[in-house]
C-alpha cells in the first residue's frame, strides 16, 4: 500500500484565512487615515477662517462712537473691516485659501445660530455673535455689538476602500469660534464689560 504524505496541506488554507482576516483591518487603517486627514484639514480651515474673520474690525464705528465691533455690512469707508473687508468677505477669502474644494461663498446666518443639522456634500456657514451679556447670556447671537464669529465647514468624504457594505462615505464637519480682543496684545483696555 502506497501512502501519500499529508504534510503542508494546511498552509494554503491558513494563508487564505489570514488574508481574509487582514483585509478588513487594512481597509479600516486606510479609511481611518483618510478620515483623520480630512478632519484635520477641516478643523484647521475652520479655525483659520474664524480667526481671520474676527480681525475685520469696524474702524469707522470705533472712530465715530467708540464701539468695538466687527464689520458685518459694507459701507462707503475703506476702513470697514480694518481694510480687509466685511466678515463675510473675509470668511469667503479665507475658506477658499485654506480649504481646497470649498464652495465659492459661505452661507451667512447673520445673528442666527449655526445650523444644527449638517447637509450632505460640502459647504460652510458662519454667524456673528456678541459676548455683550457675559453674565446672563454668554455667546449670545444678538445684533450689537458683533464681536465674535462662529464658522462651520462640512464635507462628505468618500472612503477609498469600502470594506463594509453600505459604508462608502462619511460626513465630517468642524466648528470654530473666534472673538475680537479688546486692547493691545490681547490686554484688555479696562476691566469693564463691553458696552451693549
């Protein structure tokens, strides 16, 4: 009777099972890296945009009445927005410079809170805020004086290796808020709250 050696027959099965187990892990690693990179880009763009927009000081209002506020609407003076434009103009310029593929202009929510639900696709929105009533209503959305800017940027990211069925894209968003600083080098001019 002739016997055939059975050694080594489990090796192909083991390699196949190992490949099937590692494929989802590799997919998660690649997709996770893409999501982390996209999220970091969104956060950086939102923070830079909010900071840039908080520098659009309404110099005309400061010279006329001493009101320290943001330039929210254009006027005839070149000083509105500290010479860089209104908050909306600065937001659009900063988003387009810091985040490729962003929309041509961001939705202006004025003094209303930013949207609670983020739509699909890519987009951005901003709102001006007032820190006038610090004790009773901090971070309130009131018309005057506008001394803060909130920015939200969102994007739907397509995953490069959709391993799991139905999971082909993820919606990401980032929100940032920046405030004007009263005084030189962020040192307050006085201990008093801003005039409302």
